[in-house]
């Protein structure tokens, strides 16, 4: 109550502004304020669920009253359906209601009655209205109607011309159903429009309800004309796809049934009695013969069919192949059982070419798709490409990784492609052509199955592929749209059979595991005795400049290392693929920098072990080969330090502390190299190899899965052995630190070798002096000892390299402890398992602080 009281001043100001006369008329002001309060407290404007169907029926009734022919109502129905399909306008109900109000306002304005009530001041008093005034006001509010005399006059005028006989209208209507103009009803001359023209006749008239009924029936003829024109257009054109041809065939079949119906309806036409007398035959025809309303009942089902056929025809103009099948399949999501059944029958017929192509691809690996309608497309440039192993081409391994494309029509062997290129690029997946009832997951399986069969047949030259095809065909069954569950079972069975056969061919026939094992044993130095024999035999040669080495010498040394190790027990097919060669070298490089092993593979193994993979194997070999070189140098150095100090240098007791310090440094270096080798061989190579072998033994998946497994295996090796970081710009920082450590170790070995030669010379000089003291002459003596001159310089060099090694290892351990990879962090733990480098670092920091605190 308080809220309504607080609104009174605002309402009064509103009334004063709208009705100035109320300023001097208190009763009028009170009445208007009270009326406003009633409006505010009423339920006007409350939200309710708009019923657009009821509103549409109301508009149709209003339009039928104004236009009995029904053309305006049909046009409104078409516009309303198009409006409902649009998403731009959100308040469709309110918009239609507003337009209806505008139309009603024009009708009322013609009768001089305003649409909105006037705000003119009401009379001060409200006398009770009399019945005569009520009748007069109701008359004003209603549109003006014709008087009974006028209606009677109009009836008499119309009765002068009788209605057109129904049999004549039936005859013209049957013509309209076939898209032909009749005598009294003609089709509009405008193209692609469902407009009728009723011929004016001075003798007969056609009533408005009859015209509306004929308009309703003419829709079927109009739709028939569109469908028939599409079929004829496609019959006369070239390049029409098989799926579209199947659609036209099905539409022609339906149109033939439609022609039969028209023939039956014509036979039911009533007989014409020219004499005009009523007979028993005329009475029977009126009771059982064809009428317009009976024709509407007969044709009602075909009206729905023609609508669906017309929609499919319009979609077929812009779609083809699998996209057209998708368009028709989208109409199956309909609640009307008639539309769903009709669409299923249409899809059953239209999809036959698709399933025929699918059957050939799925069970034979052959793609027959002359009009590019299938969701698997072939690259025409790779249709007749030959296979050739990349290692037989000229150039180095880095050039082979490019795998350049050239026209296959040339005879140059470089025009041939590798197996991986054929597998990946020959057949492509077209998402827009994939039917929705297949699904992307099964589409990928279909693509993989056909590619596998095609690869087995043309690349692997498998003689048993026919047996595989027969096995797949027997388990697959028939493929059709009405059995989607059977289609999925057939796809799964074919995929499993083709994948199993592909793995069998690669593992059993082409010995893929043997080749992968050979790469692990030779390129990654898995055969330890072979690596030792090879490095011992090649060591002296590789220390010379690269331009002094010859490939035939390297190959002979490789064969010697194979015969003198357990590698001789490997299959001959593996050993013949192993070769030694030199990379491209520059001035100043030695044999250690350019020597490499090479393992050659041919098709179809090169599909898995492709040139890019061989580049990675080459990187791994170079790194592990350098590590093996460091191991051999430390082994030879340790033999001299540990054995020679107790025998040869026993007569130099003053140098024993220096040799002891060197042994400590060398032990630290040996620990570093051994831990690095154990990490590479045991924690990285063997663990990754186990995962790869388990996958291959399962024999699940296709060639893509096999490639992915090998790529994952190889990427893991490269990432962990080379200690690569995922951080951009700093990928090889840790790797470069390891290379610097290798260089420092070699420099230390050279310095220690110089110190060893110096000690050997000094020991010989002292032996000669003792022999001279005993009266024995063993050669000329050097009276000037070089111990005081050369010893500090040699020891300083050795100590410098030892200190550099310790500092670099500390830096490497710190970098490994913060490495993103968990295995690399474990390597840091192994290198510093006893916190040796942390304690050493702390001691150095304390020593620096002490030196800083000491006064000068």
C-alpha cells in the first residue's frame, strides 16, 4: 500500500503532462490516476510462453477471410518457414504479432475506428450506457458488412453463371499433376514458381474453396516438374558421379510409380453424360468416382514424397559423393516415421556405389573412384611410382633425408620414391566426403586397411595377399546401409586381418626385428667385443688426417673386426648391409671426425627405417663412437699409470706424488665415462628397445603405428643420449658441455703422455749415470739434467687439464640436476652419488673466502 501511495505523485505529474485539462478538473485527474493504478497492478505484460503455431493459425484464418483463393495463406506459410530457419531474429513471435497488429490497424482505419484508444479526456460523469448505444458502439468497432439486400443481389448475379463441372476441373488437375497446363487452369509462365492462372469464362465460375483445393493439389505437380527436370538434366550431361547416377535412378523409379498412380486416377475419372440427364451411371460415379477431394486424399502421401525428393534434388546440385550421402543421411533425424522410412530407402539405394567402392578398397586394397566421390583419394602423381632404396642414390645421408619429388615418367632412378613417401602421400583422407554413419574413427580404419592391403600387394610383393583377401571377404559379409552394426564388425575384422598380415610380412618375411637389432648392435655399439676390435684396429689410422684415409682400407678393417668378434654369428643378410665410409671432411679434420658406419636397407624396410631415421642413427653413432674413443684412451693411460709407476718409474721416487695425483684424476675421468656409458646403454637403449620389441610382438595396429613406435623409440634415444633440452635456443647446451669434457680428457691424455715420455727419458739418464759409476759404458751421457727445467712445465699442464675437468664436471652435474628430463637428472645423481663434487665445490668456496679475508 505504501508503494502505491508513493507512486501517486509520479502518476499525477504524468497525467498533467499528457492531459493538460486535468489540471483544472479534479474528478478527471482522480479518475485517470485510478485507471493508471489499475494498469500497474494488473497482469498485463506478464511473461508467458509464446505459441507461434497458434499465432500462425490466426493469421492464416485472417488471410483466408481476405483472400479466399488461399494464395496469400500459402505465401505466408512459405515465408513463416523461412523466418523460422533464420537465427538472426530472436523474437519471432513478437515480430509476427506486431505485423498482424499493423494489418488489423489498417482494416480498422478503413472503417474510421482508431487502432489505439485516444487519450482525450473522458466525460466527468459516467452514465450507464443504454442497449442502443452499446449496439451502436459495437457496430462502429466491427468492419462494415454488406447488407442482406446487397448479399442477395450478389447471389443472384452469381447464380446466373453456374459452377464449372468437376470433371473438367479433375481433367485439368490431373494435367497439373504432370506439370502440364489445362484448358481452364494454366501454370504460370514464370520459371520456378508455383503460380496458377484461372482462365476467365463467361459461362462458368470456379468457387474460392475449389481454387484453394486446386492450389493445394498443384504443389505436387510443381515438385514433380523440378524432380523430373533434374533427372533429365543429369541424363544428358557428362561427368555425373556414380552416387548421383544412383540417386537419379532411384528418383526415376519413384517417378515411374507416380506415373502408374496418375494412370490409375485417370481410369477413375467419372464418365461424361452429354445429354445432361441423370442416370444410374452418373449416380454411381458421383458415389464411387474420383472427385477433387478424393484426389487430394490419394495424392497426400505423394505430396510428402515429392517434397523429400525435391529437397534431395536441390542438395544434389551443390554436393557430390560422400557429401551427398551425408546430406541425405541428415534427414533421417526426423520424428516423422514416413520421412524416416523414405530417407532410409533412398539411402539404401543411393549408397550402393559407395559401398561397392568401399568393398573393393576394404577387401582388395584397390581404389576405383573415377569421379572422386570416395573419402579416400589417390595422388595421381604417385599412381605408378616405383620403389628404390635411398642409400643407392648419390650423395650423403643428409641429402637423402630431403627425398625430393620428380616426375615418375622419367627413366632416371632418382625419380623413384622411398617406401615412406608412398605410404604417407599416395592416399589421403578427405573428411568432407566421409559419410556420417561411418564416423571418423572407422573412416581412419578403412583408410589404413586399404593402404595396408595395397602396400602388401604392390610394395611387399606378397604372394599370399590373395589368401588374405579371401580370408577378409569371408569374415566381412555384405556391406549395406541397413546393417550399420554389420558394417562396423566388417571394418574391425578387416582392419585386424590386414594389420596382422602386414606385421607378419615385415617381421617374418623381411626380418624387421633383425634389421632393428643390427642397428642397435652396430650403429649404437651394442656388440661390445666388435666395438673394441674395431676401435683397436682403426685407432692408429683414424689419428691421421682425413685426406690420407681410403674407404677400401676401412672396409677391410671392418671385415677383420667382424671375423674376430661374435658379430660373425649374425645372419649374412645383416652383415652384407654393414659398411664403413667417411663423411665429407674439411681441411684439418682427422679420421676420428669423419669415420662412420652405414647400414643399408631397401624397400619395403625403408618405410620404417627411412632416411630421416638413418640420420638420427648416424648422430647416435658419432656420439657413442667418440665416447668409445675416450674409453680406449683412458684404458691405455690407466695401464701406463697403474703398471708403469711400479716398475719403470720405481727409480724416480721424487715423482711418485705427481703420479698419484694423476691416478686420482684419471680415476675421476674413468668414473665419468663409465657412468655415461652405463646410462646410455642400460637406462636408455635397453629400456627403449624393450618397449619397441613388446609392441612389435603384439602385432597390433597398422604401418602408421609401427612407424610411430619406431619414431618414438628413436626420438627417445636421441633426446636422452644426446641430453637434449626442450628449452628453445638451449637444446644442446648440456651436449656441448659433454663434448668439451671429451676434449679436455684427450688433452689431459696428451699431457700425461708427454709426462710419461719425460719420466722414461729421465729414468734412462739416471740408469746411465749409475752404469757409468759402476764402470759400464751404456752410451753418451748428458751432463745437464733437464728435470728442473721441464718438470714444472709438464706438471703444470697436467694439473691445469685436471682442474679444468673437475670444474666442467661440476658445471655438468649442476646442469643435469635441473634438467627437465627425469633420466638426465638421475645421470647427475650417478655422477655425483657420494656428493663428491658438492663437497669439492664447498671447499673451493671456503678457500676463496679465506683468501679474500686474509690481509695483504
